[in-house]
C-alpha cells in the first residue's frame, strides 16, 4: 500500500509539474491576429495571387514592423489562412511570433511561397469559426484577439453568421472586415451584387471596436491592407474619411 501510495503521489506530482510547464510555455503577445483571406472562385487565380502579394507587402512594411515593435510587449502572433467552402480553411503560414523585421520578412516569405489552392463557395461563417478555433487552441495570450476577414461577396454556404458570431463572442474575439469591391467585369473581383460595405457592417463584423475598411479597386488593395494591419495592431479605429463617410 505504501509503495502504491508513493507511486500515485509521484504521478500526481509529475502531472502538476507538467501542467506548470505547459502553463510556462504560453507566450504573451500584444495581439493574436488571424488573417483570413477569401480565395473562392469569384476571385481568379491572378487576382488571388495579387491579393496575397498585398498582404506580403504589408506584413514586411516598415509601418507594420514599427507598429508591432511600439506595442507594450513589442510582438504579435499572426497566422495567414486562406478559405472558401465550409470545409476549406488552410493555413498558408501557421502561427508565428513577429517581433522584428527579420520575423516579419520570414513570415511574409512563407505566405508568398505557399501553394495556392482554390474553393468554389464563400463560407464566411465557417471561416470565422475556424479562426476562433485557431485562436482558442494556440499557445498565446493577448489582450486583443482579432480575425481579419477579407472577401469579395456575401456568404452563400455553410455555418450561419449568427452562430459564428456567438463562437467569437464566447472567446472574446473581434472580427473585422475588408470587403474588396469592384464595379467592372474581369478586374479585381466580380461586379458587386450587394452593397458589400453595408453587408460586412451588418453581417460579418462583430465585437467591441470592430470595423469595416473597404478596398474599392485593385490599386487600393495594398493600401487598405497596410492601413488595416496598422490599425489592428495599434488597437485604433479608421477615420470617417477612410470609412467613406463625411468627417
């Protein structure tokens, strides 16, 4: 009995030590950020690559790197996820801590080098739910947890946005939106069939301080991504002019 009790005590002690070690392995960062990018077939392959290039350029920019290093801890955790159908969410670059120019450039290079896969439908709710799960299950702790959803149209498949919002609220995750808008055939995306700004405002974003920052043409996309990343890392909001509203 004594030997059994001693063995049990040793197991319990080892277990508590393992739990403590696991706790110590968690990394504090200023922001946990999921970049969730629509690659459904409404965006052709060339345009999907340009979209990715916009994120790569923004992530490696001095503005973003300086904003990261100016935070209380000087580091963020980020993952780049491409999504389409309800069952299609793939990390082109998994969770990475960015604290320096070297970190940012290495992460941007992984995004740039990842194979480009496509899906048919636009399952925004499923993309949000996937982002929430990635944040919930990672080994980071941050005061701000954000999913940045870019897309060129309304949801047409998958989990309801109401259900996805409930999951985000449960995990204290903010969802911001970057609708990509074009009025012309054969350009950046398909012609707009709904008021995409309003759709994202009313149906996609959720959480305290959530915002929509649209890109209305191909040439605006890189600028919009850069500005959006800076705002999210800083915990700020876009100006009325950036939102397309009178000041």
